C-alpha cells in the first residue's frame, strides 16, 4: 500500500533509494559499454561485471554486521559517497583519454565492496523508518522500486551514453 509513503523519513529514504538504484543501473550500462569499447572482448566484459558481483556475494555478511553495529545512515552516506567518488574518477579518466582496463576492474571491485556494505544497511534501515504493521508494505514498495529501476535505469543509461557520452553517464551516476 502506498500509505507507507506518508512517513516523511521513509519517503525520503525511498526516493533516495530510487535515485541510488537508477544510478547503479546507469553505471552498469556505462561500465559495460566502456569495457567492451576498450577491449572488444566479451570475456573482459564478463570479468568487469563479475568484479562488482563477487565482493557483494562474499562481503555482504560483513556489511550486515557493519549495518547492525554502526549508524546505518552514516554507513549509507559513506558508501554512496565512495561510489560517487569512484564514478567521478572513471568519468575523469575517460574524459582525459587515460582510462585503462585495470581501472575498470578496480572500479568494479571497489564499487562491489561499497555495495556489499551499503545493501544490508539499506535493507535493515527500512525497519527503522516505519511501524511494524507497515513493514511489509515498505519492503514491497522498496522491492518494486528496485525492479522498476532494472527496466528504466538501462534506458536512462543508454540515453545518457547517447547524449553526454560515457564520461557524462558516469558523472550523472555520481550525481
């Protein structure tokens, strides 16, 4: 039920989450384009995409512990700030024409580590923002937003590549 959006803190969280997951999808499109553009290799493209997934799988339990022991809001601010700085670095390297394959692998690895810390804290934070009887609605609404971003985000990422180039797409993701 959309009534859960009447809670200002959850509404702010939900909108911020929407922007974050759209940014992640834009990043995936830009990173994939850049990896394939530089190398022409489908294998390298797969390595880059695995580079952010593996840390998320392996380190998410650590992220859960951090999210339980440290202020979740602080965890989200720090993890998102790190991702933004990394995206700006890729945008800068791309704009300067100095981006290399190892930069992409490092970017994928480091963003994967950031997401491994971010996602568990973000999921646990929902419980902090709404009353228990509305938790199911908040989780459902958040999951719906995540799934919708998987449709809309790549389209925005492709449009960003077309309109502002790969460095612009990474700058957009950082914003």
